[in-house]
C-alpha cells in the first residue's frame, strides 16, 4: 500500500469549530492535517473575520490561507432560532467542538460543556480564550499583542530603548498548539473512559509557559533578562554580527569548548580564549561590549560567506539572516521536499507540509474553503432537503 493511501491518525474524527482569527483555526487545521473532518461554522455573508485581514495571496488573506486548509465551511447564523436544531444535528455526529468566540458567547448560545455533556456524553469540548474561565480577567477581551504584553513577552523582546512584539502571532500559536495537543489527549482518554471531557485553554497561560526561562531567571526578585535586540540576553556571543560586505551573520556559542575553538579557528586569536575578561559565559556577558568590538573588528575584514565558512569549519552554530523571500526559496526546505500545493477559491497555492514527517502516512493537504462552500452539502447530509435549504437561505440562516 502506498503511503498516500495509508490511514491517517484522525481519520473518522469529526470536529465542529466556532472559530475566528488564529488560535482555534490553527488548532483545528492541525487536526485536519492529521485526517479529521473539520466543519468550520461561519457567520453568513462575513465569515471568519480573518478572511478580511489582507488580500496578499491572490486576493485571499495570508492568515486565513495559513490556518484554514482542508476544512469545510458551513455558514450558519447562530443567533437565529432555526440554527439551533442544525447545530444540534451537527453535534450529534461530532467528536469535538472547538470554540474561541468572545468571552461568555458560547455559554449564552447553550454550548458550554455542562449544557452539552448530558445530551452528547462522548463530545469533547475545547474552549480557547484569552484568560480562561474564572479569575478577575475572565471576561476581558484578548488579542495576540495584548497577551504578549500581559504575559511579559514584550518586557524581554526588543532593544533597551524599545519593546517589540513577535513578528508572528505567538500567543495565538501557543494557545492553538496546547488546544491541539489537549484534544489529542482527550481523544485518547475517551478510548478508555468512553466519555468526552472539557478543555479550557488560556492564551495567557500558554504564553507564560513559554516564558518560564525568563521567569526563573528573575526568580525571587532577581533582575529580569534585559532587552537585547536579536542578541541573547544571557549567553554571549550569541546573536547577529555585521560583516565587511554589509551582510549579517547569526552565530551562537553554548560552552567553553566552543569558545576556545571560536577564538582559535574563527577569530584566529587563540590567546583570547584565556583572557580573564572572557573566561566564562557570565564574564563574556558582563564584558559583551568589549568582546563585540573584537569580533566585529575581525569580521570587518571578511564577507558574510567567508565568516559562515569559518564557523562551519569550526562546527560553530550559525545561520543566515533571511527575509521572507529567502525562506520561500530556502535550499533545505526544497531538498527535503517540504513544499506541496493546495487548492483555494483563487486557484492552486504553495503550502508547507506540517512539521514532523511520518513514514506511516501523508498529512491531509486539501483546499482552503470559500465562505459557505459546503453549506448545502453538509445540510443535505444532515437530512435537510432542497426546499429546507432554500428556506434557510431566504431567512438568512445560511
């Protein structure tokens, strides 16, 4: 049997998602990658508001293309009374309900775990919100940048003069990843208990988990890590260094053996390895300005590729400083055949395969759905006839 015909881990699992923006859509897209059927419920006429973030991908929004492949789009006005029995029929066949509506919105729609569990005892309900249920921040609105701020990320990112947000939606992504892994856990648990469970994912807690190194570094009132731009705050040399041709090379040292090799084979100044100013990582961090000046003095006589050649020969970790155009044509991604093609309402598009290649199956890589593209087919599957569907359309239910 060929790998493409092999079963996927989540074949036969149906996910209903009341989702928008990034956190929940990123979670459910990964479930779809693994074979789950994901039915994305969207507001008629508007849909997931991430559809309107930009028009950079042949008229489609970059965020939406990234997080919504392999899904089916059902438009349904959840505030319309007629929508309730439609959703009930959907949930009867669903294994998982995911939602990241505004705080309290799902409960007001009768979609809390407590309201659903008696009728659908095997249903797993995953709620994703900014701050989680309970506590003084429960009802506070939360967006990615706001959570980066609340979670302390901005305090350690940027330069000494200016804080900087992450260039991608790191708080949303962290929450989406934890929601994804918890849903997998809940599916495994259901195999032994026969019952669904409730998952409460907080964006704040997800990001703060990723902040535990700076948290512990500032343990019991100690000085927090400073903002150091693209350089590492507490390891040196570790960061970007300019070269004589106007380029920049990123490099990192992790231990004293590497420091000695760096002095001998990259800087060609073996005596620096025994300089008391740089005798340990703590000393190098303390004297980073002096060390940076020495390194830049050597690199000023070299172009970026020569610096990288020396670093590679010395087996010192390094990297090019790539922009997005460089990443599109990255030779490693090409060599490992990590790009494939997916469909979309605007034609075929390139897409990166999910990280983590398996020898047992290929991930599902189907089209990005148009708004409401699958409404009629899903409703027919639920038992509604053409007349019912036409009435739904006329009433604005779909």
